C-alpha cells in the first residue's frame, strides 16, 4: 500500500504526462499537414487564374477610357481653335510647319522626346498638359534600335486643315483634298479628327489614309497591349469612340510594309476620313 508521499508523487507524474499529451494534441490541431497545404496553394492558384483575366480587362478598360479622354480634350481644343480663328481648321501637314497642330516626328530620336515640339503646336494653348498627348499603353518608339519614351501617341487626319494644294494624298483624286474651314465639313459627326496611332507607324502628326481603301500608309494602334487590338479616335463634332481591329492580318501587313487587300478596317477608316467631290 503506497504511502501518502508516494501518492503525491504519482499525481505529479500523471499531470506532467497529461500536459505533454495536451501540447502534442494542440500542435496537431494548429498545424497544416503537407496535403492540406498543397490543397490551399492549389485553391489560391485556381482563384488567381479565374480573377486575373477579369482584372486585366478592367485595367484595359480604364486605360482605354483615359486614352479616349485625352483625345476628347484635345479635340475640344481643336474646336475652340477654329471658333477663335473664323472657322479655320488648324493645319495637320508638316513636322516643321509652325501653323500645324503639333511639330516634330517620332522617327527622329531627338524630336521623339522633345516636349517643346508639343508646346509649339497651335492647339497646345487650349490643352496645356503634355500628358494628354500620350496614350497610357504606348510603349514608346524604336529609333536606331533603341526604345524611346516618345512624347506623342496621337496623329491628326491628313484631310483636316488647309495645306499646299501641290501636296496630294494617294488615292484622293475623286475626293475632297482637305477641309480648310468648318463650313467644309459636310458630316462632322462622321469625319474623324484625332487617332491613336501605332508606335510602329507614328512619325509626324499627319495621319495618311488612302480614301479609296486600297492600301494602308499609317496604321492605327494594333496590338494586344494597345487596348486589346482596338484604337480610340475622335470626330469633328467632338465625340470620341473606340474601334476594334476586325482584320488584324491586313492591318499588321501595313506595319510590315506590304499591301493588304480587302481590309474592312481600312474601308471603315477611309470612309470616315474625307468625302467624295
């Protein structure tokens, strides 16, 4: 028969063992097993794969909206200029023309990064914000193998604004060569003014379109990162729109220097560039 001291000793041993067992049990409850951890990681990966495309599309929509707003603001400046100048449209031709809406060419390394050439343009006074001249998705131009953070993403319809009549555009024999005044614009809501140009195409601020729809010369933005193969443009009544590239092969051919055929994108843009005589 154990003595009182022995009984106390037995109780001490038993409590110690219980404490150890309790800690082990709690450890098993609070920790993940390897399988449980792998399941959690797999669930996170699946959720990310589901939501990432949605987030990317939301980001693209926000960037497209900003691009549209840039163009709309500049078109308001374009409209204000003609109201301040007896209906005369600001000129679009010539990278050194002091009467043009913007100066400089994005194919010249020094001019591509020169903000002063934006400030010297005739509509800058109405839009004194250099950030308006650049699409948020523009990755910059490549000049002599070097990518530059170019200052401008947009160009103007080559038919907008007066110019030397000797400067003719391809395929324009049967069309109005240019619009010198707002009274010349028969359908302002159907004639585009400013456009989001592809960084592989952009040079001066004079966007050439063959009104007969036979060949691309300059190309609107045409890549996944530029609004998911779509581009923004504004019209002479001041409204803005986004047009999706329907025939990526034909538009891409223009960037490669070849002549596309049967391009519905070219036909659509050509029809909105000028009118028949």
